C-alpha cells in the first residue's frame, strides 16, 4: 500500500471521529424527552375542575341523604309520640260506651226520685270527664248524625227508606266512632238514608 492511500485513510478516519464527537456533543446538549410527557397547565386545570365537580356532587348527595334520614327519624319520633296511646285509648272506648248506655237507659226526665237523679248526674259527670281526658290527648268522638256518609270514618250497618232525608246521609248512630289526631281508632256504626233527595255537597 502506497503512502497516498495511507494518508487518505488517515484523513477519512479523522473526519469520521470528528463527526462522531460532534454528534455526541449535540446529543448531550439536547433536552431528553420523557416517555410520558406531562400535561399542560390548562389540561391539568380542566382535570382538577372535573374532579372538584364530582366531589361536590357526591357531597351534595350525601348531605341530601343525611337530611332525608334526619327528617324520617323525626317524623317517626313524632308519630310514636302522637299515636303511642292508641292501644290504651281503644281499651277505654268500651268504658265510654258503657257510660253512654247507662245514661240512655234511663233518661233524666224519667227519674222519679232524687237519688236516681243524683246517680244519673254522677254518671254524666264521669262521661264528661272521660271525654275531656280524651280531648286533651287528641282523641275525638265521631257522632255524625245528619252528616253525609263518609266511608273513611263511618261504617254503614243498614240502609233505611227516609224520603224526608237526603240520600246517603246518616240517619242513626248505633255506636259513635273515635279518632286519635288524624288516625281512625274506631269507625262510627251508622244507618244511612236510602233514596230521598240528593245529599248536600261535602264541604
């Protein structure tokens, strides 16, 4: 191999080495990109706003559910307080019925002596006191004679031909009914007019 060829090879090798060094230096100065590029600030803000909206929605739902539970518990407590005496009140209704039967069995006008009249007065006073206790505890008597029949509070035992009475009106009360606040304890047992004139419109 002659000297000319050897010099050319040395020049080519030197040029290749210089080019390689230049490439390495360029790569060293260039920024290295990460495999997963970080999102832009605008994208991050949008993501955070979406997360905030989701958490806010969850919080509002939880608060609404908590409020519903509180109201339901309060309503149950109120109902328990209002209607706790329902069973006891039903047991006392027969006592009220017996007092009324005693008074109706002998009208005061038929009492022939002072002793009997005093007894009737005592029974009447006892009935008034019992009904007063009922009233104080939200128990009201239903005595619907002359009113329009209402299946929510009355129980029809018979129908009677009463041409002078509006059809569907209560003409006789066989047994009074009672309600505890707005809850029926016992329906009034009644007789209802059959036929007759058209019943008046309920208020």
